[in-house]
C-alpha cells in the first residue's frame, strides 16, 4: 500500500471536500482504482456553484445548497438531488 501526502485525496472524495470550499481548494487527486496520481485539482466557489478543474480542464460543476450538492453537471449528464426515491424514479424505466 502506498502512502500519500496530506494534500492527496481520492477522486471520489469530492463529497467530503465540497463543504471545505470557501473560495478555492487545491489538492492532488489520486485515482483510487489504480493508485496513480491524477493531478492537481481545484475546487472554486462562485456563489452557490463550485467548479472542479484538473490541470485547467473542466471536470464538473456542483450547485450547492449550503454544504449539500443538489445538482452535479458532469459535462453533459446532470445529476439532481430528489426528495424521495419515488420522485427520483418518476418518468424512468425504473418506475
């Protein structure tokens, strides 16, 4: 198992990091599947939107309500927080 410095986080750690972002939060992301360094990643807040970039490339945007991401734009597909499982499934083949 490899040891990483304190400013290294797995790429899936964004839910833990988003509440820390006041203006900017810069860290080194690690691909947890391979253990390889993915690169310097920046989370930058503008109002209720946090933008995630890595090496100057836009990865995704989070629309926040307090410390909770209520919408994630993945650069095409958009995930939206729903109030219930019934609401989340409405209109989908999973209904």
